[in-house]
C-alpha cells in the first residue's frame, strides 16, 4: 500500500451558509454534488475534486482548530498569487503572506469564518 494525495478535509460548523459563501468568495470553490446524508452539509469543489466537506451542527459557535482539534492548518496549491492577494485585500480578509525558506514557495495564511487556518501556496516567483 502507498498513501496518495490528501483527498479532502471535513469541517464541522454551526455557520454552514456563511462557510459555503466564504469558500466560494475567497477561494473560488463551488458547492456541488453530495451524498444524501441524514444531516446538513455541503461539499465544496476545487475543480473536479470535493476538497472541503462541511457538516452543519447545532450548538455553540465553532471556534476553529485551536480548541477542538490538533489540526494546525490544511493547504491548497494555486496559481494567480497577485489576483488572490488583491481579492483578500478587496474583501478585507486577514492574511499573512510569507516566502518559505529554501523552496521560495509563496504562502498566504488565511482563516475561514470558524477560525480554521488555511495555507494557499503559490510557486516561487508568482
């Protein structure tokens, strides 16, 4: 057996509609086909892949990875760094831009409405 690429991340949220809108607006993902599970949710697609699975829950507002999980972040690779940074600025999103030592990868650190930490990584020189 050999592990391949990460298939998807599953996030529980009390802000389902807000999260769907954020992933569409900020990351350009689209809600798409999802099995008929007996609980609310959405699958958000990056191209043909359902990369983010949202599960709607009741209860206290979700607070992100710091308090519930040991997950520090998840990441996407992308193209169009300048346009992405312009989108973040236009929307007033909090972000941190860095260049990874040794690789030159440009990383944008962003946080969704629930506080989940996401990297969006671009090739060096983008």
